[in-house]
């Protein structure tokens, strides 16, 4: 149930054998993100002339709103091309602090803010500041691919808490308690969640707050998908809960909400003393973010209309894609509460999620990401990105349905599963054991 994914000093299997010169073992042992294999394979097939329905993409398919781009062009014309304040230009930190106070209920001022090159570096700087060799951090599983690697790069130990599909990936306090030890320093929580699309409810948020304050843990609250919430569901910021307000590092940015992935503007908000400490590391690592990108980012906070239009488009796509997938026999797809991902459970115990994704690519020409890339809690699950057009999603869902039905209609279907040896039966062979506590599809609420 609770298990250590990576333990300090490192996973020796990944180390280079007989190296002439040695690397830092924590870095040497980093594995590539398991989420990119299928995306690369899809690109290769597409380059070979095949039509591929690529649902692996983790970034908005929209362009950055025009007013943001114009602000950057104006700033460049004014020669805002030099170093700027490393913590972030004051107008941007003021704007971020005002947003966090007004929208998220987080008490903060510009001195609590550090502007970073994307949310990813905010997480990196936070983890690196709080975790040293042998310290432990709790990661909820399934979760975004980089958390574990960032902890590992810091010399830390990942305590992975598996939250399975058949329990709705809900926060489980008993499991959290079992995963914690005296070496535990922090917990990473992501809501809305990549890959599951789940959002924390108030009971879960309070349970996390009680757990963190009881054990004096820091909490990294990754809220990068905050603006992509559906059905009017309220986003809960852990940093607004009084008993843990001092030990939450709220991470957010403009990559997903304002379609600004390439601009690299993210930020974190934390206790001022901790921000000062993180800034020490930041100074020696990053110096600052381009001043013109920061000037443009200030304007992004006035783009509520454009941001809402993108959110509404994701919601429409979610509705049509999930509805189509739910008609596919053997596929369970809960309605994602946020993000631009749909997260489906394939009731084919004989196949790993990687095999399912390979099959969908070969048979349906649909590229997707295997759930196991996000941890054991993603077993038998597949992540489909909704960051593409409605037409493409409709066609992709149709193709998935045809492919899966075709297989199920056969008595003893034989499918070539690339990368997994010769032909394997889709339903009968069991090259990988299914999880013992896994319930059947009929037990799951659709
Ligand atoms: C959960 C999560 N956090 C953080 C990031 C990184 O965001 P950024 O591009 O702002 O670094 C991603 C990107 O995919 C993500 O999915």
C-alpha cells in the first residue's frame, strides 16, 4: 500500500556501469519521464506519414492572448532586456499577491512571492530548500511525473502513497499516517490533479491540514491547473487554511491558465523567511526571469475573459469525450473535475497501461499516456489530453471504441503489442499480474 519509490542514495539499477568519470549519483540515477515514450513514438509515426490522433499533449492548444503578447513587444521595444529584480519585478509580485489574497484567501504581500521560470522551478526550489540527503517527502500516487525526480535529485526519499482508481483517488488519512516517518519533511499535493482531473474537496483539504500541522510538515500545494475547474466547482487553496498557512508553499503560474507554457512564468508564495531562504538558492541558479516576460505576465492577470473562454472550451471537450468513452465496453471514465485531461480505467487486467497505450496507437492511431507513468495508482489507467479540437477528440473516441470493441468481440484475440515481445492475447494472457485488491468494473460507479 505505501511504498518507497526511490530511496537515498539512489536506485543502483539506473547508474551507469563502469563510468570513467563519476556523476552525482542522485542525478545519474534519474530516469526519463515515462510519459514521453508514447508521445515520441506518435511523432515518429506521424513523421512517417501516418495520421495520428495525438492526445498526449500537456499544454494548451490555444495561443497566448494578444494583449499579453503586445505587452511583451512593447517591453522589448523599451529595451527591458536586461537583468531585473531576481525575486520578480515589483508590479508583478504585487499583482500576484493581490490575486492570492482576493481569489484564494491567502494572506500575503510581495515579500511572500518569488517569481520563477514556470511552476516546475518553483517546485524545484522549494523541495531543494526543504529536503536534504535522506529526508523524506510524501507524494500522492498517481501524481505528476516530476515530483519524485525532483525529490530524488535533492537526495531525498519519496514516500509514495497509492490512491487507487477504485477508491476515486481520494485522500486516505490512514495511508498518509502509515507513510510518514520522523524523517518526513514535506507533502506535495496537486489540485486540480494531473493526471486524474480530481479536485480536493473541503473535507480532504482539512484532513491534509490536520495531518501536516500534527506532524509539522511543509506542504507544497501545486495549483497550476486552478483556472481549469469545471461545473462551477470551487478551487481550494491549502495556503488559506489558518493552521497550516505558515508552512504551505503555494505554487502556481500562467503556463496552463493563460496558454503561456513557452514564456516560463510561474511563482510561489510562502512564509517570508522561507522565501528569503529559497531566494538564496534561486540567486545562484536562475538570477531572474526576462523582464519583458514579467511585464507581459502582469497583463495576463487582466485576461479573465480569454482565460474563461479557454476553460469553457476544455469543459465542452471534456463533456463530449467522456460521454463517448463511457460507451466503450470495459472502459470506465469518471468525469474530470478540472485540468485538460481525461483519465480512463481500462478493465483489461492482463495488460499494463503501457500495453494498452501501445495497442491504442497501433490499432486506433490514438496516442495517449500510460497511467503507470504517474505511479502504481495509475495501473490500468490511461491519460488522454483534451488540449485539442472537438473534431479530433470525437474521432479519437470513436476510434478507441472501434478498436476495443473489435478485440472484445473476438474469442481469443491476438494482438501485436509492440515492445512487449510477440503476439499476446488482449484478454487472456497475463504477462503482468493484476493488482490483487483491484475490484471489477461493475463495482465502480460510472
Ligand atoms: C501538475 C503540474 N505541475 C507543474 C507543471 C509545470 O508547469 P510549468 O510549465 O509552469 O513549469 C505541470 C506541467 O505539466 C504540471 O502538470
